[in-house]
C-alpha cells in the first residue's frame, strides 16, 4: 500500500482530521423540486441516496449557492424556483438558509430571490445582514464534481476557462467579478465602435479598464496554476496518490501569459491598450486577453495530453484536480472546502472508490455524496451518515412538503 495513504484502520482510529467546516442545518423553500425541506445535519460526511428524480442533486446545488457564483449547474435565478400552479406572482420567491460551523464560529448564510423584486439577481445575507457574493468566498469554500463536468476535456476552450476561473476564485475573491466586468466592457467597446462618430475618449477609458482587468485576471489564473502545479510536483516526488488519481500539469498559453513572465504588469497593460487601439477599425488585428487564453492539461504520470486520454482517465484526472485543489486550499489558507460529489462513485471501480474514500476521509471539511444506492459505500472507512430521499410522487399540482422526520436517517449502517 502507498505509504502516504492511511490504511482503513488508521483512518477509523485517527483523530487528526476532524471537520472544521460543515453544515449544521439546511433549509430550502420553493427550491427546484423542494417546496419545503428542513435538515439538521451531523458533522460527518453525508450520503444522500434515492431514485433518480427525487432531488438529490438539487440539495447539492442549494449548498453550492452558499458560495460565490451560479452554483454547480450555472443556472439562471428563475430556474431555481419551485413550480406550482397554486403560486401567484407574489409567491414566486425561493430561498436557502444554512447554519455553518467554522473555526471562527457559527455563521448563518441565507440566499434567494427576494419577494416582489424586479431584479433577477439573488440576494445574500450573512448573520441577517445584507452582503455581496464576494463576502461568501471569505467565509466558506465549496468545490464540486458533477457528471456533466466529466465532458470538460471534450468541450471547447471556453468551458476550460470557466473551470479554471471557478478554481481561481478560491484564491482571489474578486476574480469572478473581474471576469464578469471584463466581458461586459468588451461588449460595450464593440457597441461603441459600431456607432457613427464613436467617442475616442470614451473608448480610451474603457480600453484602459479592459487592460487592467485582463492583467489582473490572467495573473490570478497563473497564481492558481502555479500553486496547483507546485503541489502536484511535491506529491509526484513523494508518491501521493499517483497510483490511483493521475497528477496533472496545467499550462496557460497566450500572448499575455507569456508577457507577464517577462515584463511588469504596467508594461503589459500598455501593450494591451495599444493592441485595442489598433484593432478599433482594423479587423485584422486580433485582440488577446483572458477570453483567448488556451488551457492545456497533461497527465504527469503518462506524459499524455488530456485529449489523448481515455474517457475513464479523463474522469480520474478531473477528480485528481478537484482533490488537489482542496488540499492546496487547506495547506495555503487552512480553509478546506466543503466537497460536493454528485453521483461520481458509480463511475469508479472498487479500487478507485476505496482510494477516493480514503482521500476524502483525510479532508478537514464536510463531504457530500449522492447516489442511487448506498451499497457502493459499504467500504467507506469511517462514519458516513446516510439520508434516504424518497421519490416525490405528488399530485398533479406538483406540490409536496416534507420535513426531516419524513427523511429516513441511517447512521453507521
């Protein structure tokens, strides 16, 4: 056995890895297929199991919205709303509320769509005080793996950039807001250029902002990639988990990325401003920036590009990246993320299941699994609380309401 992986016996008896971050309660109102759900949660890892369509992933999605961003499905705010024919317009609101235990004390986070609100953006409250989504990232880190993410390496480069930006936001709380503003300014610039007698002063002001944001975004991405690659290199040399989850090497390719390795940030900003000015009325001048960055991922063990790997290997590399990102956050900031692992165990053979279980048992924050069955978790080496979520068979109105006493909790089974 790998000397750097705890044995099952060692994990069961080990007291060094308590969960420092975990949900104590979770309450949903009008969220997806849950009209009303209230859960009191132990600090252990959690398995939610039940038939397809009972709302397991919806619970994980709700938890993911306790962090910055659009959650694990990247849905629109209206998409979260529970659908019922009985609802009138004034009732079209949804909410999520959770009590979270952290080393800094217990914190209450609430988020949702405000009743009668004209805005479609969700509101956030921490301990009953309004705040921005950026503040959430300072309180709690949340990472996830979903079946849909397994096609990441077969999708376009824009999906990879979104994936890297999601990971980067855990290091730089302003990163996602910068990415959003950068894209918005690019669109504004294009609209101004299309106008007759466009204002050159206005264009210059927007291009200055774009240049500053471009450098900040790419610099943060480079910091994230460097931190992950450093950890992978250390673990590769020390034989951490490489037999089961291939260590990855991530590379960012682009003109701005190359310049930032050689020149100061101000010099690179001036270069971007010059390119933007030249490209205003010359379509042959290409604009480089965060929206054109190329992300390459390699399997360090086999030295293969991820595109050349099998579908099974790609899934293992994805899991490897998420788990290493979690370890990196724990090492650098002592803030391990809560992990949401949606329906991934069924796609692993027994060897990789055991390796995954051993790794997450070492993790110092709560881990949530979903599955259609609890059978695959028989060899989980520590306590995992199992919550059976019955399939919703409501009437034609589609309305149902169940509390925790209607959820069967099976402890240590």
